């Protein structure tokens, strides 16, 4: 499963010309939808299209156009978009390669940004990284979501009813709003992982250890996946903040806020890793302690009874001449001696703090 | 508990507009108090308010105004302050998010600084990080304390009686004094943790190991919490020192002093972590040694008595023709032989240094 | 085997003059082939030579010449090439030293680049790094492959049928195409390693542990070999991108793409190492758990039967006066008592969760 | 003990005004001595004072004045010095705080330098870091030693008899000479620790392991203390070397020499830590090996005798009809069979290399 | 032994004046030899001297003078050289301190360079670092070898017969040739270590584990020694390459080649360390596996026979009324039941995969 997620990207055949737009994520049956938003401070238009050709041309400089493509597994749609809006085919290739790591490229006319939407599937205990790309130029934002449910219902609502600042701002604020929503989404995902870790921490004593080790291993693996997706954000947002032709001065404060949140989520992942390592150690220690306890019981029982069994064996011998056997109270004397030996050994173990 | 502390911050719903001032720490019943100090070299005023509207306007440039808000769980108070004194709502949001990591932002008109007040709860063995924010402009300092008892009784006393340098200095010296008090507070907290570690080190031999492992795990976790709170201070104070419009030249020496203390406390936390790792190793070693000792006892007892028990078993057999049984001294000869075997084995173990 | 691969390079005798072109890879019987390509937008020539002297001189500035040498174990060929095209003998030495680490040198007239072609031999489970060097000047590219099958059939095909961009571009694009093919080759190699790791992860529970440890050790060793070969690429491509006399502006985008892929493959190797470490830990834990289980069975059996065996031993003693022996139901009473003891112990172990 | 040494510094009460000169090292009964040296190329004066007021004023620019204060636990002396020679009270505070980490501060008029004198107490096996401070201006050097015996008898001798270069040089050379003596002192201390480690390495096989683990733990802890004291020197001397108003050009070569020695001693401490980690691993391995050996003996004895004991048990049963019992040679046949079984098992264990 | 090698340097008494030329390596009986070479493109002179005073003065600018001193344990020779050729006594001190770490100092008139010659003593399994220093000015090179056999017979031969480039080059090429020979020597030393590691890897399964652990420990320690000697070379050669008054442009390519080799040898040492760590883990795992196997045998034998022994014990009791004893086939029934129990247990263990 891990290996699949790692190798999502590499389906392009070695030696083939670059720029072949071949989506490599699993083909999902969900049809591709294109949501078109066009808004300015006073007005807004909203429309849903199935085809790229239906998309209206750029209607003016003042307003912001947001095209959201959900479902990037139809290469034709990407190619049509590329042709219509003049995107480099290397960009289209990177959008289609759903396993590409997060990055920010400045293509002079537009910025190209890859991030990951992380969702935690509680049934399979897997973190599924969803590919999410943004292409933004001065007054146009294209966002590409690999698949899955709508991520921005609240954001859309804010645009529609004109509350908040978004309608009065440029495209850079929209990019901020998208990133903010995605990074906020990390926290709810991390919270679910956090709950798992807490459950594990509480049950570590009762748990069957093999299962606990396996759970720790799985959570560690997942936190590696998360880390790989979130870590590059630190650098990306920081570079985005420094961009001088797209980001306006008063948006910079907001980006700094997203940056803080991204770092916070990185911090949380690192804390999780620390805690999981510590839990691993603790459960190893518990394990070896339990082993010790078992050994102690065996040792106490064995060391007490082995000598006694020897003694009774001695008087089970069939020698013709064994004077003790004839003694009237021989049997009881031996019983008493054995009781004495057992008691002494018990005291010895007590002193040694073996129980 | 750990997970709770990590996730204190993230209650803002994903997709909501930024700047919603929603405090996310536990609601505490303690009412919010606003302490107002106004002092210059000659004079000082002190007042306690419940409402922001009652706060006097800025009375002049020469004097320093210090507004200390204890209890930030009433969003209305933060919002009123923001309106009255013109703070950006992102700043207010960060004050309300009690889980926000320490940072320093320069908002041109004012500096915004987040630190953590760390208190060690000896009953629960938990380090509780308290949110503490400072907003400072040229002659005004606002400090926000999440909750808890007054942290600055001595500082207030120094302002009142005009001793020390504070009355003759500007607002930057007050900020230094606040930071100094907070960083000094780290040491008493660290000392308590240090005492715990020392107790642990001394009792590691006698202690029930499961308990020791648990204690080490808890202390390690707590030192992770502390480190996360103190570590960013290094960078924050260093950047504060370099600030050129708020910090005056002769205050820089004092900040360097706080900086030294912050680094010292980071050093101590790192030393604690080293010691805890080392203690973990030592107690693992002790554990495995104890195990060894137990095994040795079992082995000695078993290896001595198993052959002897075999011998007495031999002469317990009921064969009709067993010549030894009829010998006059057969019984004693066998007893002697067994004694000989046991002695030889004892010597062998002695040579092998098994006891 | 590892050691052999590490020391491939060092056959030059200490103290000998530098620049002695002595190939140090294993001598392979494969004859050296020299493939000559000469193409411009309109036209192309293709030829295969055995001797350097047969190579045509440079036929013009507009066209690109690509000379591909497969098999570098004949020093004479390298020396002739060096003489004919005026390469520094240190460059020739580095081509012949098949163990040299990847690097990029700027020799003013030409760039010299060393990379590794990595192939995974599934039979021996070894990653075989193949030496691959590129010398490129403004309109000429020389590539040197240590040995093995043709790596660029698709690339050659693209040149022949004039599809794609390659025929219309300069030599820098050819260098990009070569690097792209090599880096893409890493992914198929990594995928094979990934499959091995996945197999291992799935079988770790059933596997004989000694074998599992050995496999993990081997895979770790191989990922060290890979890492050493891929890691320097990051720096090399990044420096190549910054070159100002060979790389043209529009090729830079393509190199950035190769750079992304190189980093991705480094990421994958690091993930593999993480996973292997984690698997090692998991299999250690499983191992110690299995040990625990075995110990538990021994302990349960032994602690139940040792006291019972003692009891039956008691009544096997031959004392003349043992009242219980004469009792009518003595035998059954003893059997019942023993059954009671065994049951009580079973309950005790059940409560202790030993089974 | 560790914790004590860590917390030496923090006795200043939180919230108190900065600059309170409160020495926090243990009060020692040793009285404070002030050694006054005044020398130029031709002449020198030497004097010992008890009081600061007795100290002569600065007698001229050409000569160098060296005031050495041994015993800094009398705050009054520090305060008087501060008043007389105009030192900042933060400097005095740092001199009094014997736990302050090494640092170099440039106070424009003078340099302030903190280092540590390390002595190894062989009885307690503790490295005691002694506080050592230097204040130096163009022709005056003040050195402050926490306590203990005279560190510079040879240096003083060199000044007295005018041999070596020191009399002809400025104050910067004196500072170099002090640092050189201190750093040289590290080596003799490290040599003692090194001897301990070597002893440990040689005795690791014979040693009681609990004791060995404890010794390794103690030595590790001490090397942490040393490292913390020496590590900052690297940076301090390097910055001192770059100072442009105090250090003269031809003294820089000497400082570079001290710098080399400081790095060498850091190297040694790191090597010690490596060796101790390796020793820990080795002794863990030996421990587990010894455990193995013990287990093997138990297993061999038990697995040979358990089946034999079963056999003799069989013929100890009291069934009325057991044909073998009546056979003439039954007893000897059984003895022979048991011998055969034991021999076969012995061979099996031999083949398995269990002994 | 390790400790000795670490502390080779520190014999200078603390507090003594710097610059006392006291060689601290073991005194070897080998007499000091001084080899004098003087060559230009056309001509060369070779001479061997015993005394410094016999050395001819500098005979001209065009030619290169190479003075090679083998055996630096006679302080008088160093001092005479220092006087005659005007070297700083700190340089002489560093030459005499055979434990000094590698470094490069620029003394304006000449460069001073320390490296290490590493030889592997196969008998003691110790890597012996030999001190090697170079002082070079525009047309003169002085090299100082601690002791041992001639390192440069081939180089000398190349000078004599005028083959190769060396006769036509300046002193900087000679320095390159010396460094090249030394670095090449590392590879043959590393190859010997590599052979040891490979032997170890192959025999790890058969080996007595205590011995294997010891060998791994020794090899790790040696690789620490090597690393410490080679690591600084990276920085030294890189700085030498950047030198602008001694190194000529066309020599820079050669230095880059040595640099590559130095990095390669660092790479190899790091790979060795990785492999040794991995081997340590593997042998720990094998060890614990073997332990498991032993435990399994014990457990199988014990758990099968303990219940059987109990049963035969039951029928060995001497109760007067035990009905089974009188049954005709009682004995055989019991034998059969015991066979059944043993078989069932065998199956159970088979299913559990215990053998």
C-alpha cells in the first residue's frame, strides 16, 4: 500500500518524450467537473461546466476568475485547458502526475503550485495524499483537485454572500484562502491521528503486544507520509510570501499566518514521531518486564520444588538397607525438613525482591 | 493529555474567514482583569479595570503605559481592545489561540510577541504551558496572560517604589523586564523537573522497573513540551535585540542577558533529555542484569539437582535384579557420589563466575 | 561483493603519474561500439564505427553531433578520442575509473559530467551501478557507457523520425534527454526494490527470522549503494541549470523537471531506508514476542507439573510408617488435590493473562 | 550531584532587579586574594592585596597591569572593583554567577570573557567546572578565579624572570597566555578521564556488569559536562581572533594555536563519547552472550536428563504386570539405552555447536 | 592503545612558554635523514645529508628545491631548520607534535600543511596515523615524515628520469604530487580494512559471537581514527585550491582530482561505518535467534516430558489401594496414553512452527 502511494507518479515510460500528459493516479469513475467563479467587489457569477470549450474567455481585468477542476484523470481536459490558456506542457504533466511532490514554480506569466490534501481513512488507517495544484496569474486562479468531495463549500459561500474580505481583494487573496483551507484541513486529519496515538498510549499496558507493535509501525509509516507532504510547504509558502509581482503587501500578513499554521502542523507531526518512538520503547520495556515476571514465577516454583523432588526421590529408592525408612517418625521428619527448606527459599526470594 | 495540549489551538473551523477571535483554551471561570499602569521617572498611576471602555486614552509621550490583561477567554474584551487601539485582527486571533507557538512579528506600528509561561504541576507531573503575548509600541506595552496567578508582583513593586532603573527607562525596558521575569520562571520550573530526575536516578536500582520506565517516559514527554516552548525564544530575543526602532542601545545589553538565560535554559532541557536517555539505557541494563541473575539461580539449582534426581530415580526402579540395591552400604555410597557430583558442579559454576 | 563495488576505482598504483588511463571495472568481453549521430532540424545521419579514426570531423556549427561509446574497457579508444578531440587526460582517467563518484566539472571548452546508471539484478539481489559519463561542448555530445544493453532506443527513435522537440533543439537539450532517460531508469529500479520491501513487509510474520534479518540487511546495503549514486545528482543538475554558456534558457525548465525527478528518487530511497529500519524493529519485536510466547508455554507447563510431580514423589517414598498410604481412598484424595492445585494455577495464569 | 552543578547559577529570585551581585557557588571559606602584577619590558612589580581600595590606580600606558582575583564569593569585592574600574553591573553579575556558560562580550571599552577551569576529582569521579572570567582593556587584564589552588605559577615565574616573550608584549599576549594555560589544563584532565576509559575497556570482560554499566553512565555524564564547558570555546576564541582593537596582529598566530588546542580537546571529548557508546554496546553484547552461555548449559543438562528421568520413572511404577522388570538383564539394558540416548543428544548438541 | 594514540600530542607542560620544540611521538631509533632534491626542466641534483648545516643555500629562482626530512624526533634538527630557513617556532612546534590534527596555515611567506600518513598494521589490527607536514614557498618544498619507510620511491624516480610532467612544473605541482601519493596510500589501507570487514561479514554466522562483537568494536574504533585523520583533508585541499599566490591555474585541475579522491576515501570510511553498524545489528539478531532456537529445544523437550514424568510418578506411588496397578494391561495402557500425549504435543508444536 505504502509502495503504491510512493510510486503513484512513475508511469511515464523511460525514454518517452517529456510532456506526455498521462495521469497516473487510479482511474476513478467520478466525472470531471469544472466550476467557474467570476467575482468583483460588487458582483459575482457562478457556473458549472463539463467541457473546457464552454469556459468563457477572460472578461476583464478588475474581476477575479476562479476555475476549479475536480478530477484530473481525463488527460483531454488538461490538454484543452493548456491549449486554451497557454500553460506549458511540463506544468500539465506535473498536474497529471498525482504523486509529484509539493513545489512552487514561477513561470513568469503565472505561478504554479503543488500541494497535498491529506485525508485520513479511518477504516484502512491510511493517510491518503490527494494531489492539489494551483495556477495563478494576476486576475485568474485555476485549481486542480485530484478527486474526492468538495473541499471549499464555506469559501464559496463567503464569495457568494460577499461577507468577509474576499470579494474586495485580488486573486492573491483567493490563493491564500485556498491554502488556508487546505492547511486547516491538516489539523483535523492530525487530530484523528492524535486520537489514535492517545488510544494506543492508554491501552499499551493491556494490549496484545504484537498488535501494539504493528499499530505503532503503521502510525509511524503514516506520519512519514504526512511529513513528506507537509514539510515542503514551509519553503513554498515562504517563497510565495517573497514573490513580488503576484502577492500584494497586505496579503503577506495572511500568508505569514498560513506559514505559522504550516509550521505548527510540521511541529505536530514531529511530536507524533517522538511520541511513537517513545511508545515503542515503552512497549518494548513492558514486554521485557512481563517476560521477567514470567521468568521469576518459573524460577521460584522450580527452585523451590526441584530440591524437594530430589529429597522425595531419595526416599523412593529401593535400597535394602536405608535406616531412615525404618524410623517411626522418618516420614514426618522429612516432611518437616522439606517445609523448612521451602520456607527458607521463600525468605531468600523475598529478600531478593523477586516477588 | 499530551494530545490535548498539542491541539489546544485548532478549534477554528476549516474554511471560516480568518480573524475570527475565538479563544480555544479551556474556559476558566476566573473573570478577566485589566491592570493599568502609567509611570514616568517622577510619577506613577495604578488602576484596575473590568471593561476596556473604561481604559483612559494615551496621556502623553514621555510616560510609559502598561496594560496587563489577565484572562483572555472573553473574546469581547480582545475585540474591544483591538478596536480601541487599532490592532490587526490576525494579532487578536493569535492572542486568543492559546496554543500558538512563540513568535515575534513586526507590524510596523507595534511589535507582537508570543511566549509561553511554563508551570509545573507537581500533582499531575505535567508542565502546563500558559499563553503570554506582548504588544508594544513606543510608549505603550500591552501584556496578555492566559490565566493563573499574578506573575509580576515584584516588578510592580519596583515600579511603585521607584527603586531600580525601571522608572527612568522607556517601554523597551519594561518589555525586557517582563521577558526576564518569564525566563527566570523557567528556571524554577526546570529545577522541579531536575529534582524529579535526580530522585529517579537515585531510586532506579530499588524501583519497580515498570514504574521507572513510565516515569522516564513521562519526563521525556514533558521535556519535549518544554523544549518546544523555549526553543523559539532563542531566535525571538535575538531578533528583538536587532530591532532598531523600539529597542534602545542601552537596553540591548539587558536583552543579551535574557538571551544568555534563554540559551542556558535550552541547554538545561537538552541535558535533561540526555540524562533521561542515559537513565533509560541504565535501567534497561539493570533490568536485563536482574533477569540474568534470576536465570543464574534457576540454572544452578536445576543443573545441580536434575542429574541427582535422575540418579535417585535409577535406584527407585523396580527391576528384580539390581545388584547395587542389595549392597550393605549401597545407599550411602550413592549419597556420597551425589554429594561429590553436586560439589564438582558447584566448583565449575564458581570458576565460571556464575555466583 | 559490496567491498568489490566500493573499490572498483582504486587500481591505479600509488605514486604513478596521474592521467594513466587504466580502466578498472571488470574486463568484459563485449566489444566497444561507437555510435555516431549527426542531426539538425531537417536532416540526420547515423553510423556505427569500431575505430576512433573513422569518426568524421566536425561537419558544421548548426547541427548537433552525438557520439555514444558503449564499453570503456579499451584504454586505446579513450586515448585516441582524447587526442582527436583534445580532452584533458584527467577527464579520460575519470571516464576509465568506473568507480568514480558522480560530479560535474567545467573545463571551459566543455562540460564533463559523471552519473551512474543503476540496474537491479534480481537474481543476485544486487544493485549494479554502471559508470556513465557525458562530455558536451556547444554542438557536440560524447556519452560513455560502461557496458550493458543500449539505454536509449526510444531517444534514438525520436531523433530518427523527427517527432518531439529534439531535432529542433541544440546539444543542451540532448544532454537533458540523456539525463532524463537515466533518472527515469532509477524509478523502474527503485520499483523493483520497492516490490522486494513490500514482499518482505507482508511475509515478516511467517518468515524464518534469520532469513528476514538477512534480507533487511541486504536491502539496506543496496539502498546505501543507490543513495551514494543518486545523492550527488541533486547538486550536479542544480549546478548544470545555473551554467550560462551551455544551457539555453528554455532548456532550463526541462532540467528543473529532471531535478524534481532526481529529488523524488532521493526521497524514495530515504523512505525505503526508513521503512527498512522500521521493519527491522518490527521483526525484532516479533522475534522477542515469539520468544515470550514460547517461554510462557514452558512456564505454564512447568509450574503446573513441578508441584504435582513433587506430590506423587512424596507418596512414592518407601517409609515404613506413612499413614496416608493405608487409607482406603488416599489415592483418589491425592488425585483430587492435585487436580485442584492444577486448576487453581490455571486460573491464576488466566488472570495474569498468560494465555 | 549533576543537577546541583547544572543549577549552580539560578539563585537570583525571579522578578528581582537585574544586576544584583549575588554569588551562587558554594560558599567556600577560602579568603579572597587579589594579586597585582605590573610589568613592562624593563621592570615589574608584584603585590598581594586583601582589599580593593588598596589597589593602585593605573600607573601608565606602556606597562601591562594584571589583577588576579582568587575567590569570587564575596560580593563586596566585586562591587568595589566595579565601582573603581567602572565595569557594568551585568558583567559583575555574570562573574558572580559561577554557573554561567562560557561567552565573549565586547563592551566597547573592554572585552569580557567567561571560560571554565575543569578539574577531575578522582575520588568522586566528578569533573568540577570552575568559573573563570577575564576582563581586558588595552593595558589592563583582570582575571577572576572561582576558587582553588593557583593556576598560573609558571606564567608568573616567566613574568618575574623576564624569560620568554611575555614581558615585551602587550595585554593581549597575557590574555593569550591565560587561555593557553587553561586549555592546556583540559588535556591533563582529559588524560585522567581517558585512563578511566582505558581501565574500563580492559576490565569490561571480567567486571561485574552492573558496575560497568554504572561506570559508563557516570563517564558519559561527565563527558557531557566537559563538552558543555569546552564547546563554546571554539566560537569564543575564533571571535577573539577577529577582534580588531584589542588583539594585535602577531598575537593572532598564538590565538590560532590555542584555537587548534581547543578543537583538539573537543575532538577528544567526542572520541570519548564514541568510545563509551561503543563500550556500552560491547558490554551489552557480552552480557547477552553470557546469558546465552548460561542458558545453553541449562538446556544441555535439562534436555539430556529430562528424558532419562522419565525412563527411570517408568520402571519405578508399581504395576503388577510389567514384563521388563522380571528380565534378568533388564536393569542393565535400560542403563545402556539411557547411555545411548545421552550420547546421541550430546552429539546433536555438538553438531549444533552448542558447546 | 586508542588512548595512547589520542594523547600523543599533549606532552608540553601546562604553563610552559609556547614554541618549545618537543617531539612527543615515541622515540624511534631510526636516525633522521635529510633528502635534498633540486631540479628544473633540464637538470636535477640529488643528495642525502645528516646535518642541516650541510644543506646548500637556495641556488636560484627557476629551479625547485625539495627537502624531505624523515624522522622528526630530533628537536635540534627542526630548530636548525627553523633558524636557517626562518620558520616560525609555532610551525616547528606543530611539526614536532605528531598528534596534531591536519590543518593548513597561510604564513604569508610560506604555506604550512599537516596531513596524516595512514598505515594498517595487520598484526595488531591497528591503523597507525603517521604525522606528515609540508612547508612550501614559491620554489621550495620541505616535507617532514614522522618515521617509517620511504613513501615516495616512484615520485623520486619520475623526477630522476624526467618522464611525466613534474620536471617542467613549479613547486605547487610537487606539493600536489606529494598529496596525491599520500591520498592514494589511503586506498590501499582502506582496502585492507575492507577485506577484514568482508571476512567478518562472511564468517558472522559461524563465528563465536563474542569474538565477532570484539572485532566489530575494534574495526569501528579504527574507522573512527581514520575518519578523524581524513575528514579535515576535504577542507584543507579545497582551501589550498583557492590559494592565489602559490597554486598556479593549471595545477588547480590536479588538486581537484586529489580532492575527489579525498572525498571518495571519506565516502568509503562512512560506508564502512554503516556496514559495521549493520553487521553489529545483524550479529545481535543472529545471537538472539540462536538463543530462541535453544530455548525452543528446551521448551519442546521439557513440555513433552514433564507431564509424562508426572504420570509415571503417579503410578510409582505406594498407596495400598490403587486399582489400575492390578489391571492386566494397565502398564501398556499407560505407555500408550503417554505416547498419545507426546504425539499430540508434537503436533501442537509443529502447528505453532516451533520446529
